[in-house]
């Protein structure tokens, strides 16, 4: 199991996850603390905590067994929270760009459907041996 490491600043969050659910819980708690510096909206805090948990869980579940870790990064800029979770994948993984995320009968969990429901944008990029999931959420309503 890899040790967790993190960096928290006023507007940026970074956390490397090791294998195991304790890593996910630890990252979610650190993310929650960090995000409270940017918003006090309980609904956003709860929903984005779920988003980070789902994405981290997916990343570790789909990680290359030879490199079973993932990165969680977040940034707040101009009242928009951006979360990016990435991991390396096994060489034999089916091309994620062909996954139909709107097909409710597809195999696998419902994590990305939950993420889509709680965020303003969701993009999955599977370039080479790395998968990056990027999502954004406005922290305040537009005036």
C-alpha cells in the first residue's frame, strides 16, 4: 500500500491515493476540509464530497495492478471548482471512449452517472495508458 501524500493551498488541492478504501476516505476528508475554504454551501459540499469519493473509487478500481494508485486534484478559479482524477490503466483495458455512459444497462457501477448529476460538466479522457476524469461545478449561482 502506498502512503498518501497531499498538498493543500488556498485555491488548489492535490492528493495521491494508494490502494485501499482508507485512502479514499482520507482523501475525501481532506478535500472536504479544503473545499470549506471556498464555500459554505452545504449542498455543494455534500455533493462534491460524493463526487470525489466516486471518482477516487473508480480510479483505484480501474488502476493498473502494477501501479495501483490515483491522483485527485482540484482547483477553484473564478467561482468554479474543477476536479480532475487520474490513474494509469492496464494495457488490455477496453477503450473508455467507447463506453456508453448513458446506457443504464451497461456493466459496472453508476459512479459516473452520479458525478454527472452533481456537476456542470464531465469529461472522460483515455489518452494512452492514463484515464483522466474532469468535472466542474459552479460554487455560486450566476447573478
